[in-house]
């Protein structure tokens, strides 16, 4: 199940929730109890394992450390 981040409009704290893709479950802020939450765009990372290409798919110049090597 993917993890989604929600920001509470009332207390401005961000919380993470596990949810199914088609989940219609209502969320409640664990900090203040408000149900006024907005879904946030999360940043994620990927790890390159040994033996795989060391170049990122997004590297287009030599500023990325993965493009040298």
C-alpha cells in the first residue's frame, strides 16, 4: 500500500497514512482531530543497486554525480 502525506489546515502539521488506491476513507489529523486535510505531493527517492546503471534517468548534464562514472 502506498503512503500518502496530508497537511492539516487547522494545525499545519503533516501526517502520513497508508491507503489503497481507491480508498474513500476519511482522514482525521492525529494531532488536533480535524478532518480538514489536504493531500500533499511527496518526494521520494530510488536507490541504484550495484551492477545496475549508475546514471539516473533524469540526468541530462554533468552536474549530477550519477552522470560521472
